[in-house]
């Protein structure tokens, strides 16, 4: 056999071995899977937004999903007199676009109050819309981060005075993080509410709220939480003229009763505070001493 014939034979054998090896590969190792496209609003593990008490998680509704909710809020305790406030909010939340949730709502409030023997009861009703957009996802960035714009208007009818209209715009940031998958989660909220209240000329005020909470999934679908929140009230729309501040703490519980129905409750008590120009270690002029929140939500 000539050198040329030997070289051609060797090349042919090598090519045949390569084809045979390639034909064997699928039987020993499958083709690599194409990774799923991740986005800020696609999480491998969802965290209920109401699992943190008054503090809120970062998750938003999936595109096209809808769910109504009913929330009761109570505020009790004042420095000079009595104050019992009861509010209700009926909201429908809809996943309008990927990572964008829109939640229009109706609200009403009744306040039973008296100061120095003078009746100060009032009633109010109004409407608003909460718009939430998720910027960061826990799977992609380690934390979930959502920005919120919440404008609303309400009409107040106080006893012994004329009705007036109030306007509020809430600017909020909700963040959360998984500490122990399936067990322990943390959330942080920063909110600033800008309020215009009548009668004309409108008064201006604002409230800054910082909240932090831990939620522990005790058993499947039941979360227990503990939170601390700090609030500061100002007599303008910025941070120039402070009227008082208060720090709250308390527990919460969340129960995923069925696949669609969830129930939650939270309680906060004012543990420290100070109203400008007022005696005492609590601010019971601008804030209540006790806060209660109960919520029922349903998803389709």
C-alpha cells in the first residue's frame, strides 16, 4: 500500500469514528435546555404581599389576572378625649402589563371623636387608584423592588362644620428578600404621602413612613410577622416643618385559606413618639395609639 493510500484510509477511519461518536451523544446526554427568559416579575417563589402586616411585599399581579380585596382599618386613642376611627377600602387589582398592576379602589371612613367634651365626629368617602410597577426581581437581583404611585380624593363631612375635599398622593417603594427559602422573608417600605385638605385655602401636610418587617412561614400557607414602623408628620409637602413623629410595632398573621382566598390581620401599638409643643412620650395628636388592619382578598 502506498503512503497516499494509507493516509486516505486513516482519514476515512477517523471520519467514521467521529460520525459514530456524534450519533452516540444523544443517547448519553440530552441537548442542553434553553433557559427560560427571566424578568423582574417572574419569580420562582412568590411571597404574599400581605404576609408582612402593615408593611407590603414587592410582588405584583400577573398580566391578565384580577382579584378584589376588602380591607378594614381601625385607629384608636387620642391624648385629650376619645378617637375611634373605622375605615373600609374595596379594591380591584388587575395585571395590566407585565410587571404593572393597576388597582382602583373606593374608600369610606367614620370617626367617632370628642375633645374637651366637644363632639368631633366625621364621615368621609372617596376613591383612588394604586399603580405598581416592579423594577427588580428576587431571582435576577436578589431583592424585589416595586415603585408605587397612589393618588386619591375624598370628601369629608365633619359635624358642626362645612364639607370639604381632600387630595392625597402617595409615593412608595416596596422591597423584599428571601432569607431562608420557604421559611423566612424580609420587607422594607418607604412612603411619602402628600396631602391637600380644605376648605379653601387648602392646608398642606405630608407623612413620611419607614417600615420593616420579618415574615415566617410557620406551616404551608400560614405566615407570622413582626414589624416596626416609624412615621413623621410635617405641616408642608416637604420635610421643613415637623409636627410630630411616632414609632409603631406589632405582630401580623396571614392565612392562604384556599387557592383563591387569603385572609390577613395586623396590629400596631405606638411605642414612642412626640408631638411638637405637646407633653408626653407619645404623639397622640397626629397619630393614633392603636392601629388594626384586617384584609380579605380573592384571586381569579
